[in-house]
C-alpha cells in the first residue's frame, strides 16, 4: 500500500514521529510532501521518499519572492498529485491557501480516485482564534464531508466534528497524539539550565512555551500570578514566537498593571531545537492556560522531558493530563482557579522530588503515546477505507 502524507509545511515534530511509526510496519510505502524542514530526516528509512516541493518556508522573505514561491509550489504540487501512484492521501496540514485546498484540491483528489484521510489537529483553528466566519465554517464542512476518514486526537475533538460539522461518528477515529521523539534529551541539569537563562536555583519556575497567541490565555496566567498568596512567589518564563508585536506589548503592559511584571521573563522569538531542552529543564512545571484548543503539542514536549503540567480543562488536555500524576487541571478562563492550582502544585511535596516525578512521567507517557501504537491504529484506518473503496460523493 502506498500512502502520501501531505504536511503543508506544518508541524515537523509530529510528522517525524508519525512517519517513523508507520515506516516500521510491513508493506507500506510512504511519500512525504513537505518543505526544507523534512530534508534528510528520513534518509535512513528505505520505504520513505520525501518530495520537497515547497523549499524554504520562512515568512521573512519579500512579498514578490513569497508569491513566486507559492506559485512554483502549486505547479509542482499539481504535477505530483496527478502523477503519483499513491492509494491514499493522508492530509496532516493544509497548504498555505486553505480555501484553495478545501474547495479545489480536495475534490481533485477525489476525481483522481484517491481515498482521503485528514488529521484534525485543530478541528477549527479560526474558531479557536476567535476569527471564524461563514466562509470558513462552510468550507470546513465541505472538506470534512469529502473525507473517507478523519483522525481526531481526543474524544472532545470527535464530538466537535460531529456536532458542528455533521461528520458521522463511524468516519472519525480517535488516535492519540504521540510523544515528541524528535527532541533528543541530553538531560541537562536544572541548575545548569537556569544558569543559562539567568534564573536563580531557588526560583519557582513556570514555563509557557510555544507561539504566543491570544487563545493560549496568557492574560489569565498574568492575573493568576497577581492573585497568588504572598508565600508563593514564582518566575514565569514565556518562550516562543510572537508574531503580533502589539499583542506582546499588551501582555507586558498588563503584567505591569497587575504589579507582576518583574515575575515574568519574556523570551519572544523562535526557539531553535538545540535550545528547547534548556527551557523545559529549567522549569518546575509547564503551564497551559488555554482558553480553547483541540490539542497542544507542547504537552507532549513536556512529557518527553518528564516535566509535569498545569493545564486548563479544555479540549484534549482534559484527557491527556492525569490529575496528580502528570499534572493538575483547573477551570478555563478562571484566574483564581489557575492561581489555586499553582499554589497546590508547590504546596504538594510529591512534585518536589524532581527525579522521581520525571521518571514516572516519562515511563507513563512513553507507553500511552507511543508512535508504534499510533501507527498500528492508523494502518487499521487505511485498511478499512481500502476495503470500503471510494464512498459516493456527499453534498456539503
């Protein structure tokens, strides 16, 4: 069976584990369509071929260059789509022009006789960001209706697909997100990591990691820190890319207004892979104060390093945080609930045994989120739709 995995210049950490899991199975040939970030990472896998059709995905280039890059990509991509002998197209992430993908390319795949699988990492990213509209909702419904199978990472996402987009439950498979095995720990000590970041060995350090966006609820964390009792002083390291400078300025101003500006350390920029462990090793805990989310890859980076999390009870986080074992849950958009969770975390002595906690989290999550298991479940989806053949077209 030949499978095309369309990555659309999306998350490379997920792609890495997913492809390696599938490549270990018998009788599968994989074609990965992506960009420069996939070059070389699968060279050791004989049954994987990478088609770098996009090139350099960076956004800092000039507008004329980006337009030419997109046009060149779609010409190459169209040729690939027409000529590949793959049986199934598995869409991990859509290309840059999402409406074009949903309304033109998805029907084209069907016309060419391809069976279609879509991984709904975010069921509706624009709804999550508070920017959804009729065109977005309708085009998503149109696309989802033409999938032979949809993979969701949590029961919450599967329910969302059914209730908001009318996807029949028998076409949705809940398959967990895998642990981030692209990150290769060197097991940096907490003291060394903190020294690198200019933090004291005695600080209580919370980490917010990843792109800095409004849906992540960092304002709620700022408010929560202002509500902590005097005996619970923390340092919050915010590390990740913030594309919206105005939003970053608002966050800093809000922290200053709440008189907790000195408790926040802002590292706003892209974090290169060799530097990722430094942030997680320095942290006592990772905080995910999301207001809305389908799933977050940050939690699976935290688990990779054995770091517990404090997260709001939204989306897949409800299922992936095991209360009292891998972290704590609190109410979303409720700074007081978040403040109490932070206080409870530092009050509970069991979280202070760093080595024991790390080993327990790594052991538990390595088994629960193994790519081998994910690959077997995904192969079952491929075989099911292969047996069923192409479904008749449905109206959106």
